[in-house]
């Protein structure tokens, strides 16, 4: 079992938001150097009109 002390969820539904999601996540990681990522889950869901991309990061304090 991996020690997890926190979870951060990033989600985007609009095309431009999805394009920028990687940069948003990278900025968050850089701004939180005391967190060590221990796992991640990438989820995509969609219906006839909308597409949602969700990236969930699991971390522990260093």
C-alpha cells in the first residue's frame, strides 16, 4: 500500500481547457515541491456534445 496524504483533481470540458491542462498541471507540480506524486489516474468521459478530461494526482508530503 502506498502512503497518500492528498489528492488533486484537474478537469476540463472545453477544447481550449483540455489543450492547456498539461501546462496547468505542470505549474501546480512546480509550485508544490513538497509533494511527491505517487500515482495518477486519467479519465475521459463524453456524451453526444461534451468531452471531459480528468486527471487525478495522488501525492504524499516529502
